[in-house]
C-alpha cells in the first residue's frame, strides 16, 4: 500500500531558481597594472558607468602560459569602478582555486549572451546566463 505524505512548505522561506544579469570581464592578461591603466582610460571620466553591477571574470581568453592572478587585487580594482565580482570561469585548476580562495564562485557552465541588436544591454556589453 502506498502512503502519500502531505507536502509541507516551511512558513519562513522558499528556495526558487533565479537568473542574475551579470557583466563579464574577459581577462586577456594577468598584468593588473596594465588592466588598471586601461580601465582608467576607458572609465575614469565616467565614475558612475557601473552601479554595483555583478560581474563574472572569464579567464578563458588568457594564454595557456598565463601565471597566477592576484584575485584580491583584481577584486579591489574592479570594486573601484562599482563592479562586484562574484564569479569566475575558464581558468586553470590553480587559477580557479585561487579565485575560490578569494571568494569568487566557480561557474563553469556560464556562457555569454550576445547583446541585442537594439542595444538592450545599455552599452555595457554582454550579459551572462549561468
């Protein structure tokens, strides 16, 4: 005989799936001094371009020979532009371990979504689907 148990929903919480729009930084070099210089040149005169935007660091564009990444410094640098790095993908096992140690979540299945033809991403680039 099958016994059906009545489903109970906790009164204090629910857990649901959600999608989060992110911007992605496709890192092409581990030279954070050069990155700081280029970010300043691109965004230095528009300090409110980003507004606490969640960001994924994509390490896939780095050369295979790329060395270590100073993730705490990278996170601090990006925070100065009102970006909030929360996730990372595409790195070597050592890079991913260092990113995790710095508090970034691994998202190996995240992928870039092309901007809409109407410019629907506010000119900020692609969003990320996790």
